[in-house]
């Protein structure tokens, strides 16, 4: 519990004016209501598990006998405002300690803080997002271990670029496991499948430490990556279903940052690979701690409110089997959206997968980086990516998804591909610029998957989109690996060719994507509305 005391001293007239102003219930970071008189207020809405504010006025020095008889016209007075609160943000509350304190100390007429979501979110949404961010860190680690360690495993087992490309491509087949898992989530709930895939992916990933050969490592990672992919999809879906309309892209940006933190943790562990030819196996042991994390989250994470509404007997009107004109229109709309998002995922992944998955091999073989140098390069060029992610989420909720997504795709593809033709300072600076600018597009585009499909189809549709995207990444890895081996091991020309994909998607975003910023999921998917249902279902916060 945090206690914040704000003390004001001044003349009776000044303090009377201040007292009267602070008697008004707040409606910024927290929505208040008066409780037991005019001097105590409690929170109605906001990211707090507990909130209470009290006022007290004390006369410090009586006024002179010649002062007016009004108690507030003479002397010196002290006004004390005491706010007691506890944030409803598990694990990450410490990050918001000082920003929230500052916001509570300096009240605003309207809600508006650069570090906060555009909508004021309630305690439940804050709790759910905090828990999902924790799981996302774990998922980021699970999705990174293979790409970070494969080049060292290949050295131990005596394989080259082609074998690595094949392994990275074959592992993508595990997305079929993800597709089945998220389809089940449409029937049995997001929470249950999220917890199951989280625990299973941790256990299976740890089997990689026992690999007798490269193909065993690939097989175990096929299963583990499928489960972790399902985990990532379910995290995004649950977050989108819980967050208010104007904060979904912001939530995506926060989740992306947490995934980046998890990926970074795998990089932090990577230098152990320099100790021994088999020391890379230690990176695969760490996820065993994730089982305890998932157990802790499971005791606190509720089911999605929108799925609870569906599970309580609500049936979407857009079932194609009904055959009405509105149902046919809804089905056609879903098909168009699925084709658009799936094609975009395929083209982006064809470039992004080899650009990131083969980077370590490029640095090690073409630029002669050691494991420690690779780790330093990755930390230096990846850490600032968070700036682009935050900016992308901020702008996508306020300025729209389409301009932000298109600009980020173009800039990211051009600079990242260019970096593979350079060395020295240019390599570092272009990789950094491409990462930061490309990251701007991530939250703007990631939110489309859960936004454009109804509750009963959200998991299945997003699973299909990811499946197509993974097929694109497998093809991109195979093409990049084959071309690099054909071109004396150079990756640059292959990536320059594959960069055409993101540029084409940028054009699609501008001309074909709908603008979804600020719209409720039920407005985007009318089939989710029941008779008389006003919509919504997530946190309903005050907007800026």
C-alpha cells in the first residue's frame, strides 16, 4: 500500500480556494466519488486495487483581530491531502510507481499522460494486462532460444548454413500445433489453453538441452515452438478482448516490449556458448523456471470477459449456416479479411524470418563476430527498438493504424536489408535504424488479427493467419539459406530480394486495410452482437 501526502500552506483565502477545488471528485487517472461526507473520496474506476483520498484543513496561525469574521479570511492554514492506494498491476507496478505518484500529486482537468494508455483502464484490465505481460516475457524467451543457439549447435554437430535453414524452416511446421490449440480456445476458453500451452512449451523446450544431434533439436523445437506460438496468439487475443477500444494498440506495444525483454534474456545467457562447444545447451534449461511462473499466473488470471459472455449462451448472429443476407455478408467479410491479413503475414515473414533468424550466422561467419560480440551487437541494436514499439502503439491509437503501419514497414525493410551490405559503424547504425523504425509498425498491425474477427472465430482466424505467416517464414529461410550458400555465403542479396514483400504489404495497408482505431470489437464484428446488446465487453475507460 502506498501513501501519498500532499501538504499546502498559505493564507486562509488561498487555502479555502484550494480546499474547495480538491473537494471536487477526480476524473483523470482515477474516477472518484464522495464517501461519508465531503472530506473522503473512494475510487470508482481506474487501475487501482484500493484507492482512498482524504482531506483535512488545520489553522496554523489565527488571523489578526482586525481580520474579517469569516474563518477563511485571516491567518495561516494548512491543507493536507492523503491518498492511499495500491495499483492493480501485478509484477510491473514498480515501473509505474513514480509516474502514478506524479499524476496523483498534480491533478488534471482531463485524462492524458504520455506513459499511460489513451483510455483510463479499470482494475481488472490492469491486472490481466500485467499477468499477460509476465507470460509474454516467458514466450519471448521460448521463441528465441533456437535462433540464438542454432549456429553453435550446428558447429557441435558439424552442419552448415543449408542445414540450419532447413531446421529453421521445418520447425515452423509446429505452427499446426498452434492452429489446433487456438481453435480449441474458441470452444473451451482462452485461459485454459493459455496455461496449458505455456507449461507444455517450457517443458518441451528444456528437452533441447539433451539433444544428441541437430535433427533431435529440430524435432523438439518443432513441438515447443508450436506450443509457444499458440501461447503468443492467445496472449494477444485475451489482451484485445479485455482492453478498451482506444488502448488496444497501446496494449500490443507493451506486450511486444515484454516479448523483446524475454528475447533479450536469451541473449544475456548466450555468452555461455563461448565456454565450451556444448555450453549452448544451458540456454535450454532456463525455461524450466517458467513452469512455476505459469502456475503463479494461473491462480490469478481470469477468463476473457467477452468469451464469458459467449460461454453464457450468447450465439453470434453471423453463422453462415443460417443463410440470411446478413449472415452471407458477414461470412464474405471474414473471408476477405482473412485473405488480406494472411497474405500480409506471408510476405512480411518471408523477409523478417531470415533477417532475424540468420543474423547471428551472418555476424559470425561474414563479419567474424564472437559469441560475446554477437550478444553485445544484439543488445545494443535491439534495446532501443522499444522506442519504436512505444511510439507505434501511441500513434496507432491516436493517428490511426494505416499510416503508422505502412511507414514502419517501408523504413524497416529498407534499412534492415541495407545493413547486410555493410560493415563497421554502418552495420550497427543501419541495423539500429531499421529495428526502431520497423518496430513502429508492429503494434499498429498486430492488433488487426484479434480486431477483425468475432469472438467464436478469433482464435481460429488468428491461428490461420499465423500458420500462413509461418509458411512464409519457412520459405524465406529456405530461400535465404540456399541463395547465401550459392553466393559464397553472402546473405545481403537474398534479403534485398525478399524485402520486396514488406514494401508490397505497405501498399496493401494504405489501400485495402480498414481503419479500426477507437472502435469496439462488436462494431467491427456486428455478428458478435446479441439482441439488444449495446456492445463493449472490455474495460470502458475515459478517453483523452
